[in-house]
C-alpha cells in the first residue's frame, strides 16, 4: 500500500516546473502496474505530518509488518529558498517522522520502519580523515577523575542545509523511540541518487520515474546528463571540488529490499546503513559527462555555503555484507540516461535549469549574483533541440 499526500505534484505546480519524464496520475500508474502482472497496490492519500488520527487508524486497520518511510520534502535547494520553504521543510519532515513513530507506539504494533535518510547528515567538512562509519562513533568521555569512559554515540551531525538538518533531527527521533519504546528502525543514509529507471519501472511506459532537472529538485549527475542531452553547458558550482557519495536508483531499491529482509530485533539499537556505492568529485563527473557527450562545462558561483573542496571516504560494509552488488558509474548507464533525456527534451523549460536558491543572502556574505536565470541559456543550441 502506498500512502502519499501527493504534495510533490503540488510543489511542481507551485514552482511552475515539471518532471522531464511525463508522470501519469497515481491511479493510472497503479493500473499500469497491475497490467504488467504486478500484485495490486493500494493507495491512500494522506498527509502524515498533519493527519495524525487518520495515520494511526490506518496502521491499526492494516497492521503492516514494515513501513518504508520516504515521505519528506527532499530537496536541499528548495529547503533554502526562503523562510516559507524552510519552515515547511521542518514542519513536514519532523512532524511526519514523529507522527509515524507516535502512531506505531499508540497502536502497539511491532512495525519495522525503514527510513530514507541522507549521507548529508555527516556533513562534508574539508578536513575529514579516515572513513565515515555507519552512523555511530566510539568515543572516550572524560569521567571527572582524570580517567575516561567509552561510549558509542551517533556520529556528530553536521547538516549543510535545512533539509539535511531535518534528517539529522530524524536520527534523534529514531534514537529516542528505539530506546524508549523498542521501535525497530533501519535508517538508510543514502547518497545522491542517479538514474531514472528500475527493473520494475521498465515494465510499462507509464511507470517511468520522475526525472527532475530544475535547480531545486534535480540531482547533480542526472542534471549533467540531461544538460548534455539538450546542449546546455554543465552547471558546476564553484570549483566543483565537492566530493559526494552516489548510488544508482536500482541499487537504492535493492537496498530497501535488503533492509526489509534483515530487520533488527526489538533489543537492537537503530540499524544505520550508509547506502552509497561510490564517491566522486563534482568536476570529475562533469569531465566524464563532457567526454562522453561533447558537452561544455560552465563554472558558476556556488549558491551553497559549503567547503569549496573536500575529501570523502565512506564505510558501506553492512549493505555489501547483506548482498548488495554495486552498480557503479558506467558509460552504458550514462548513455541510457542521456537517451531518456533526449526523448523528453521537448518538455524542458531551460529557464528552470539554473539553481537560484542561495544559502546566504548578500548581507550575510552570499554571492553578489548566484546566477541569472537567462544568462546561461545557449539559445541557438536549444532552438535546434526543441
Ligand atoms: N533523490 C535523492 O537523491 C535522495 C538522496 C538521499 C535521500 N533521499 C530521500 O529519499 C526519500 C525519497 O526521495 P525521492 O527522491 O523519491 O523524493 P520524492 O519527493 O519523489 O518522494 C517523496 C514522496 O513523499 C511524499 N510526501 C512528502 N511529504 C509527505 C507527507 N507529509 N505525507 C505524505 N506524503 C508526503 C511526496 O508527495 C513524494 O511522493 C526522501 O525522504 C529523500 O529525502 C533522496
């Protein structure tokens, strides 16, 4: 059963932008799934952040074994746009997660929650040494008698946006409800997702996933591949020296399956898995895409308040041990994505490609001009494509 408020579709309308791939309405999608022989999937339209009683009653009625919780506002640039989007992101994400945990406790059900978190909770400091462990850190705390005691703590959160801050706060909610009420939780600290099709969505054209390319919701590698498909220079922010963790969408889905099949028991702490398969510097990704497609690269002022360059090493042994076989960056998969982008290039509004959300306003040290929405558009190239 899918529970969704469909707010993501409304956000598209509010922003005046749409997914590059055409997204059928939810009922057509469910029907298409059944036509391919898939088991029927129920749907309930419900806002988990504001409709607590409906959520609780639904759980009591359906008595699920597991819940995959992805119902959050998920774009960092959107979360940094203005005070309205900041407050919405905090309200939606924190209340949604807390309502879910409360409802599980109030109904007395033993439900395994698998949550989509983010690698961004660890932060991307420039001076990282060693690998980022999976969620927890062993520390020694001074005990006041010149000695120390050892403790395992959540890895210190270092969020880089309001969105990432909500995922950091989610971790504490899980920690508390697990400790107090023995709620079973697996928190997947996911890297940046790329790709658009999975084995399941390829079964019917109407099951195609969203392909967000705009400056708010598009993720970096998908954006580069789409930009190259429409002859738009690749938008690298700053020096492109930011190193980030990535995962292909088929692996993301496989990881959820592995998490569901390997739940913690009631005595175990929250399972935290780093759900990523590789790390890349943004400028290296741009260079790879440029070499593959002949696209130009544009270095633009960075709208984010972040380290210009950072190194990143991440442990991901848990999911590998459970059987994940990483799908890493390959020319074949990148070309497949460029082909999808070319197929739907006619739906692209090039004025929506630049990222216009700025982390800091000018008075607080932000860039004079993040990017003008039209200065980047190579009109000649586009007219030919469109
Ligand atoms: N896409 C990525 O690169 C990425 C990376 C790391 C983590 N994640 C996390 O994975 C999850 C899924 O991401 P996605 O890219 O599929 O995002 P998405 O926006 O496509 O999916 C989130 C869904 O949740 C729904 N939703 C939001 N708030 C809700 C509420 N209060 N009640 C009910 N439904 C609500 C939206 O309508 C949407 O359908 C998110 O939690 C996101 O933070 C995504």
